[in-house]
C-alpha cells in the first residue's frame, strides 16, 4: 500500500534548525511521503521570526518555549499546554526532542552505575535569570562542591556546551544533577530532567508542579515533595551518604509503571497528525488581510504582524537583559 504524500515546510525555527532532519520529519517519514516545498499544504512554524504570515495554508505551531499557542495565527499546535483546545492542540513535552524515550525503559545495571558515580553533583546553566535555582546551587554547595560547567557560576575552568552527547558524557559520573527549569509553570517540562535520567544521575527537579504527568516522581528528588530548600538538601545529604538509599532511587522506573506516558507515545502523536491531515478545514490564514487584494489592507496587515512580532522580541530582550549575562559576554 502506497504512502500518502504531504507537502510541508518549516519557518521561524531556531538557528541551525534542520528542515530535512528534525523531530517532525523523523516522526512522519515512515507513514508519509514527505515533500518539502515553499508552497506547502501544511506549514510548521515557531517563534523565531514572522515569516509564518506569508503562507496561506494550514499552519501548525510548535515551540520548546513556555509559550501557549495563538489560534489567531495557527490552526493546530504541538505545545507544552495540557488543554487540547477542541482537538487543535497536542501536548508534546519539550524533552521529547532530546532522545529516544524508550531508552529510559531499559533495565539498569545498578552495580555498573554505582561504579561510575565518582562525583557528587553537577549544575550546567548559562541562563542567570532563575533566582530560585541560583540560591539552591549556593545552598547545596555549602555541603559539598557542586561542579558548575555552564557559563553561569562556572567553577571548573571549562565550559560544557549545549551539544547533547558532550553534555551527557560530562554528567555521567555524577550521583546528582540539579535539574531546575528556568521558570515555574504547570505542565512545562524541558530536557533538564530527561538528560539527568538518561545518564542515571538522580535529578533534583523544580519547575513543573505537575511533573508527575511526565515521570515517576519516586525516581527523582521532586522539589514539590519537600517543604523548603533545607529539607530537600537534608534528603540529598542522607542519600549521598547511604548507598542503599541511593539505589532505592535508581531502581525506580523513570516512567510510572515503566511505561511511556501518553504524551510521548509515537502512536498517539501520529494519531494527532492523522487527524490534522484528514480534516478539511478552512485555514485561519484565509481570513488574513495579508492575502487581501486591497493593497492598503494588505500593507496594514503585514505592518501589524511585524509590529506584534517586534513587541514580542522586545519582551524577550528585556528578560535577557541581566547583569550576569552582560558580565559573561564581556568575560567570553
């Protein structure tokens, strides 16, 4: 049986995004013949530009950021948001992009893992904006040195870059990993906890109070199970000094009942795509004055879209304007 053909394109993604090799291409290529064209039937777009408004077709929003979909711009979305907006949104957690989820289901060689754990705890961040994370790092460091390998608070003399494989290799010898998000938000779970789990380094997690929807909270140190920083640090110290207790965390499955959660199961994601590709909708873009035959309406619409995007970028720049960031840039 021949596979159906879909015409797709990607715009407004982050720098170095590979149009021909990415999460969506890899998900769809076994079930569809994919034609990448700048005259698509389905446009995937993100938040790093405003080219989306040039395309009059079905638009699919995706972002790894803590940003909800705007259904005045998109027809469907894959986002962190739990709300399905009448079937238009699918919750695809950000960490899904960072590896094969099924690797976390494999049986662990506890004896080998213990041999590898020769270091205490790591902290790999270049974003200085999260005050709660920074304070926790300094508090835990009073017990024992926490190796900071990012650009922020670096104390090891070398920088571990964002390339996943290099980062995972660095993290592997550590018993614990500080896996705090950049901000606190329900349902928004990034790669930080997944990467620690991948190398069997117990995550010390904060950020998504509902993280139990993603992972088994008995397999890591969940900030929300403790009353405050000090209580959590007491537990870390107890585990650090008791191999049997450490093993009790290691042997727990990362996913509840050692089964992938519903959001990252490939068959569920493909079912959403099947819905998108089979529905005969009038795209939201067809209502846009960007495609108006009236030249004044068209120019006004384009101007408004660009103004809206610039306002969004300005908000991001203000958020990124942090004294520690400036010092890091000067230093580097």
